[in-house]
C-alpha cells in the first residue's frame, strides 16, 4: 500500500462547477496535510494546509480532513480554466518526513 | 527576497558521471528536502535533513548522496549508481517550529543523462 494515494485522473469539470479531489494516507500518526498545485514544468505552490478534523475554507478552496478514515480532500468551488493543473496531496509524518501522492490532473473546460 | 535557489536550471551529463545539484536557501529554515519527479508522476522523497550534519534517507535514496554542512545548503549528488537519473529534481525547505509549516520549493533542476 502506498503511503499517500490519489486518483491520477484526469478529472474534468466544466467552468463554474465544483471540483473534488481526494487523498488517503496510511500512517495513522500523520500530523499535517497539505495541498499543492503544480503547473506543467513548474514547482508546486501551496494552496492550503489542514491538521484538525473537519473543514477549513480559504476563498474558493475547502480542505476536509477525517483522521479516523485517513482521508483528506480538497474542494474547488466555481472552478476556472486557470485552475487546470496537477494537485498534489502531501502528508507530514514523524520527524518532519513529508510524503506526496502521485497527484490528480484537473481540467476545467471553458 | 528570501527563497530557495537551485542551480543550474538544466543539466546535461553523460552516463557514468557523478553530478551535483545545488540548493541554497536564505529563509533560515532548519529542514531541507530533495524530491525527484518523473513525467506525469508525483514527488518522490530522496533525502531530507532536519538539522545541520544530520540527514535521513527517503523512499528512493539509492544512487544518491547528500551533505548538510551548513544550514543554508543541501547539495545532492547523483552518482553513476543511479540507474535512471534523468528527472526533474526539486529542493524544498521548511521551519521545524511546528508540524504545520509548509514546504517552500525552489524552481527545480532538470537533469538529462545520456
């Protein structure tokens, strides 16, 4: 079992729709969870992080964490073509080790 | 401006040669990381270091070596033992004051070995 799993996609949504990205992790001791966006050929950019169970909202983005189910998700409301990118889930385990999932490619159709 | 500098942006080497990728940060971060990314793939952890003179292997450390002699610097050497070294290499850093501090990334080095 991979430490951090994401659906590779691609996920295609129409402009203005909600995009839902999911991530599961294997280490129950994981402390913090991060979502990054990566455009082709570029470095990842932080979207948001979450460490407590529940929802965390920042503008059009909402991160959701369920530690009992070892599941973290990212919702993007009012999706725009500029949101088309690969979304990476990252999990921080013990000792500051930070592991990434394989990423989900998102396409937002105009 | 504070940030992470990786150099060079593109690097070409012949098979059998060792090559060292540079990573320097002026963010005063304690922890530094090296990741490898292959086309269409996520980031895989090579090595990470929480403090000077200490580092830990990640998931794919074979064929790579690192040093952490200074807080600001974390060079990665790709040795001839690495079977498929052609990839995009990303260096990152973070503070260790709390588990919620995000990684800050450099712009990456694209290594091609022929």
